[in-house]
């Protein structure tokens, strides 16, 4: 029915928001699939384990191709079938991450080349909504430093890398204003969730023609 994706630099809080939205929609009786990138299938999870190893030396183009291979498998094995069955799919990262991280962060390829490449990788699948949780790289780094979990290979990149990634996300949001919703990542978890919920309820109204019951507080 709907493909909803969450984007943002590491430490922005996007994964928390994806999880909260999935739980909310399930509580409202919507059949919902939550997946992550890379991951979500047996093959894609194996690729994830490989890509995120802290000490692994990966050529930037090889990295792009491996992320994309995991995405192709996820779309074909889980996302497309779920959408065809009328389910709501929530994806923690999608191809915009590759444009930002590999395209801009690694300087692998131009956005125009990547746009065509993504169409091939996903068989033309485009998200109905992309929630970009905005957070400056320094604040995101402080959050990662405070995290009890050990950082992976991507999270070990320096601030120069993350500034390029953030700038790429800015450009994507400006280029696709109808699809992107920018969210202030410094706001509280509950406030962000309420904003996202309101937006998704409007999307569901349009998709089903049936008004959704309001379940959240107003956006502060």
C-alpha cells in the first residue's frame, strides 16, 4: 500500500522513529512490515555483517555495489510482495542513503548517475514518503559517543565525511520536496513521533479514501 522510508546521518534518531511508527500502525490494525538497510533478508543480513565490520578495507565502489545488492534482494524478496499484498512497508534507510553516503560521502558517483542506477536496483520503486531526521554532524557524533553499543565501520568516519553526507541529504530534500519531510532531530522523541504520525494519517486518508482517527497530540 505505502512505502515509508527513514533517512538521516548515524545518530539522528531515525531508527527509533521507524520503530515507533511501525508499532503505532500495528496497534491501529494496519498490516505493517518494518525492515532495515542493509538487511531484512538472509542474504542482505550477511552483506550487512560484512560491510559494517570495523577493520574491513572496502573499495568505495565495491561498498556501493554491496549496499545495492542487499537492497535488490530486499525489494524482490520482501518489500514488493508486502506492497502487493496491501501492507505498509517502513524501511530504515533506502536508496537515498546510498546517494548521501557513497555518492557524496565517498565521492563515488554523481547524483544523476546514481538516480538512474537506483531505478535499476529497485525496479523503479520510489518511496511514497521519506522522513529525513535532520541533525548536525557534531550533535550526532556526541550521541554516538554516548551510545553503549560499539560503533561500526561507517560510524567511525570523520566529521568531514558526515558533513558531505548531511549536505547531500539537504540537496535531496530540496530536489524532491513532495516526497521528503524534514524533521528537526533536536526535538523530543515524542514530538517527532507525533509529527510523523499526523503526516502518515494524511497519506493513509489519500490512499484509502477513509479518514484515519487522530491518535496523537498536536505538533508542539
